[in-house]
C-alpha cells in the first residue's frame, strides 16, 4: 500500500517535507520514494534542532525530490539531504531553479556565518560548531536540479507521475498533482505548497502580483497549507498609506528604511515606489537597494514576466528594468553599502533581511533608528522573537551588534503585501473544486490557524479535514 509521511510543516509553518512511498507494506523501502519539498525548519530552537536529524528513511534511498517553490522553508534542506547521501533528481519549474541558484548558496553562506559567530563566542555545545551546510555544498547540489515546465506530465516510474500547476504564491511557485497507478486505477493527490492570493482579487491595485492558483482542481487527497487559516488580510489599496508615510518623512528631513526579503518582496516594492514617483505621489528622493542578492533576483524576475497577472505585466512593460531607473542605486559591494550611511539627505533604503535577523539592514537601522525624523516600514511577516517583531511592537530599544539601540524613529507595518491567500481566499479557491477530496490534510500552519481553517472548511463546505501530525503515515490510495 502506498503511503505518505509528514516529515515537516506539521504543527508549524516551516520544514515542509512530505515523503511518498509506493511500497506495498508499511515497512519502508521497496517501492519508489519521493520527497515533495525539502524545507528548512526555522523559528523556535525546538524546531530548528530538527534540521540536524536524519530523515526517517536513509537519504540515499530517496529517489527524487519534487519542489513547489524557492522559499527556504520548502527548499532550504536540499543541500543537507545531498550531504546525507541523496543522489536523485530534484524536479522544479525553470524559474524556481533560477531562484534556488541564488537563494541556496546564500543560505549556505549564512549557515557558515552562524557557525563562525558561535565559535567566536563559544556559544555552541559543539566544538567546533559546524554549519548545517556550506556555500560550496549548496552550489554543488544545483546540478541535480532538472526543469519541468508547468503543465508537463513527468513520469517518475511505472506507478507514479506528476504535473506542476500554478500556485500564484511567488515566481515559479506551483502545486504538485501526483498520479499514482495501483491495482488498475489512477489515484490523484494534490500538494498545494504555498497558495498565493486568489485571482480577480481587488486587494492589490498597482501591485505586482502573480496570476493566482489554478481553479477547478479535483483530487482524492489534498495536502494543503494553512498559514493564514485564521487571518483576513487588509483589503484597502496600500498606495495612499505608503505615499503619506514617505512624504511625511521626507518633509521632516528624515529617511525611510524598509527591511525586505531580497527576492520577490524587494522587486515588487520597487515597482510600487516607481509608480508612486511617476504619479508624483511621493517626492523623487534617492532609492538605495542594499542587498547583494537583489540584483540577480531582478534579472530573474524580468526573465519570467509571463507568470505575473496582466496588470503587473503592463507595469513591467511600462517601466522596464529597475536596474536602469534613474535615482535607484543597487549596492552590490560592501563599500557601496557603507556609503549609504553617509547619506544625510532624505532617501529610501530597501535592505534585507526582511525580519532584521541579519544582513546589511542591521547597519542601516543602527544608524537611523535613534533619529525621530526617520521612518521604518515593515512590508513582511515578522516572526515572534525576531528583531523585526521587537521593533514593530513599539519597544523603546533593540539590540544590534551587542549594542542597545534606542528606537526614536517612526515605525509602521503594511500588511497588504502578503503572498499567501487568507482564510476567505483559501475557501474561495476550494469552492472551485469539481468534487470534494476524500480527505484533506492541513499542513504548514501554527496549530491555531490550522484548527480554525479545519473548522471553516468542515462547516462551510462539509469536507472531511484532518490536521497532519509530524511523522504520521497515511495511506495514499
Ligand atoms: Zn512560500
């Protein structure tokens, strides 16, 4: 009997890993073993420690990885899997592969930096502290990736094949339709990965958004994310609010610092700034994009504009490449980054990391937080415990590079930028199903969000819904 085992993103939002085994019994290796997503656990220490545990089946016995998208909580464990002995293929869309070739080496670099930090401070139980994987190890696994276009059926063996369909979450993101042929019948399961905003949604005027998840699915089993299972995103146009924040800051002689993830979020935000400047809704102050990954990511974005919705495609067509906009400077070298700190006139600085966990944004905040003329604008999720969450909460100070930095700058958070469907949108997407799945398993959510979404689906649609548990095995047919 073929089964599915939840190896991550069960009871939490990170570490997505779902193992398919086409074996005829529950003892393990016999059939084909396929991992859908291979994500890093992030956030609380208890979860992060799981990154150091082996998979329940030896990595060398896993035959293939099928990847939904390039976020680290879905792809960031791949170099570790390869380090443990995985030798199979990693299937992903071409744009996901391009993004992984930027994101995975950067993750290896951060792992090395973290190990160095612990060794310097003596703050690890291990001597020496080692990285989960290195930049080199991340680069070495890129040759295992094999592109599969959206809509193309890919055979993995006589019993099993899959197809990628659009998820509309970030560039390259897809759902996996898995087809299992057993006992003369074909059984279809759908793994959603992360689900983007639902199309025709008026939430995002002027923003760069993807075309949304594919409507009209059908599946015997649905494995679905539940990140915002208890949330409604704000629905108003973000532009007037953003324009007011920027204009007020410039008028009082201050600068704006925007912590943002270098890939996707930064590119989308730049198009919004450009648009506001062209409409004369904000003053034309210099914009600095300070993130080594952002330049590479811009190029990848412009290569795959067909994945955006029509309005976003028109925006890209109208304004062209952000790398060529006058007044927008991309800092690739450390020296360029330091020069931004010497800038005494109002400017806008977009820099990573988005949750202020590390990266160049630390320097900018260290310089700009103590001055009440300045403004910090958060445009992404701030996980509890991160510096971003502390600054956003209205704290009077925050620790950066072992120094207590006073927060006198204005702080705002714009929640409209989410790339995840909220509860109402998830239900709207489920209503497009041709028939209800036999079972729906909810993954990728904090327990409260998952249980609220389970209740909403059961009461509004009458479907059978279960909450996935870590290491739980469930039959696939
Ligand atoms: Zn994601």
